[in-house]
C-alpha cells in the first residue's frame, strides 16, 4: 500500500512539474507572436506619420566650377525611380550653371558599359551612375578615376556612402526600406497566417540586399511564410510578370497573400494578371514595393488599383544630394555623411502630386551652402 502511495506521489509531482512547463512554453510562444505583430504595428504607425530624416546637414561648399558637365549614366530610362532622381539632379544642377548630359544604358550590361565608356570619352567633369551597378561596371569606374573623373552613384551599391570606387553612393538604407515594407505586411495581417513572394533582380547588389532583408523580417513573424524569392529583371517586368503571377496564383492559391518588389515596376507588371484572374483591385495578393515610389506607384495607391503601399525614396532630394556631393568634391572638401530616410506611403498619406518630395526645406539648405539663388 505504501509503495502504491509513493508511485502516486511521484506521478503527481511529474504532472505538477510538466504541466506548468508546457503552459509557460505556450505563453512564451504567444508572447513572441504578440511582440512581433505589436512591434510592427507601432513601427508602421510611426513610419506613416514620420516628418524627420529629410533635412540634410548644413555642411558643404560654395558653388564650384560653373559650366561643368556631369554625365548621368542611367541604367534604364524607363525606370521611374531613375528618371525621378534625374529630374532632381537637373533641377539642382541648374542653380550651379552645370550641364547634365544623359547616357542611356538601355537596361543591358553591354548598354551600360557603352554608356560609361562614352561618358569617359567625352571627358565629362563627373559621372553619376543612375541605378547602374558599380560592381558590374567596376572596370569603367576605375577607368574614369584614372582619367581624373570622379564617380558618384544612386542605388549603385548595397549600402550608402563611399564604396566600389565611387566617391559616394546615394541611397536610403536598404535594410530600413526592407524592414518597413515587411512590417507593413506583418502589421496588416495581425494574428493571421500569410504567405509572401519576393521579387528581386540579381543584376543589382542593392536589390539582393533588399530581398534578403525582407525575407529575414518576414521569417521573424510566426504567422508569416516566405513562399518564394523570384529573380526577375526589373526591365522585363511588363513582359514577364503577367505569366509569373498567373502561375503563382495557381501554385499557391489563397496562401499567396502579399508580393514584394524591390521596385514598383513589379506591381505594374502584375496588375493585368490579377485583373484577368478576377481579383479585385483591392484584393489579395497585395502588392508592396520596397523602393523608389515613382508617379505610377503613387497613382496606383491613390486609386486603390493593385498596389497597397510603397517605401518611397525622396528622389528629388537625392538628386540634390548627388549634386552637393559633386560640388563638395570639386571644392576638395568632404562629402556630407548623411543618409535620407525613406517614406512609407499608403492610401492614408499618399501625396497629391507625382512624387514623394518631403517639405523639409532641403532646397533652401543646399542653396544657402552653395551661396546661389
């Protein structure tokens, strides 16, 4: 009888010890889920209302080298982000009496190489790689440097600042852009399971950095699942995306909740397939762009047509930032170590115009630095 009591007592102790452990584990798991979602909701709320991060420091040089010619070597002039920053470059350069000469890389490696070579041959005073990857064009960047022509990049490498032979690379922080885009999906989904497809373009280091970071953020959420990372050239989205989206709708069905593009062109290319499949303009899968925020994107968001949100670059501001970096280099001074913030945009805060152009007074800051009107 005493032996039986001992066995019962041991069993009771085991139950007492095991059950609380299981309960604690479940509570910890639930807390983790809540923390990820709650953090995303707070982050998105702050990002949508952000007013800071768009005013450059008052560090620079007076206007230099009137009459200078700056080459803008565009990776692809059909890309809205590239043409947006080019517009900012031209606007700023006009105040310094500089000429901007545009070279079109025509969306191919050989085209970009030819454009770089042409700019070097023209003996321009500086080169801006407009979306042209500096790793791909390493030989041309080195040749420009050897010829005394400094190179500057916009989205030409995976990180902002000096790199890959460039005096500086102007971009927002790709990891911030990626976290913002992923957080939007996590916040919108809340405590519901969702699946995402991420579109990237392996021709560009910055694109790979963004897509990998988006995947990493989604995987932090126990409710989220990365269904696929699809390598699709930005320049071919209008031709390729309809068939790709149709295939993914069939493959993943209702599990296909969101798709991210490292550029808004992916949302544009996907729209015909979504429409053909009978999906409402405001229905899933929802498009979120992790980059650029050109006029077409803003219009899709504004009219609720197959794009939910974008993490926009302040394109005009970045154009002015590039010109300031070139001017400082001409003066022999340091380039300001400053990285502009991206802007999270959805229908609640979409700008009225065709660009995300923060009212931070950045133009006045640069004009005062340059001592021009």
